[in-house]
């Protein structure tokens, strides 16, 4: 699952922001995943077995698969910076991505 991040995230950002943007997205996912450990502990305290809680929390991968349906396609795109875009346009693009996250 994580191997695809290294290929997908850099293509979403302009050249000068690729490392920062990819790192932000990758570590943002870690922050969003951390509460799942607490949820697992709560489920266990409610009497849900480890097997059942693992199966229920495993359904979160289906949510990730559904998100991929609306994710932008990057195949065949040009990874070089577009000289026609100004710095302001790049900032707006990055702000849009941050707003979505």
C-alpha cells in the first residue's frame, strides 16, 4: 500500500514542492491513522474480539479504494514544471490540495 505513495504523491506537486508535498501527504496519513489504535482499544474494551475488531477496521481499506476513484490521474502527465504557470498559480494549486486534505 505504501509503495504507491512514493510514485503518486510527487506527481501531484510542482517540482520545487515535490518533497514537501509528498512528505506532508504521507505523514498526514499517519496522523489520521493514529486514532485507529485508540479505536481498536475501545472496541476491545467493549468486548469485541481481536479477530472481529481487525476485520471491522480492515474495512477502512475499502474507504481508501473508494477515494482512489476520485483521485486525479497522473499517468502520462508531464512532471516538469510548466513555465507558463506563475508562482501565484502554483501556490493556489498547493492551497487547493491542502484544503482537500
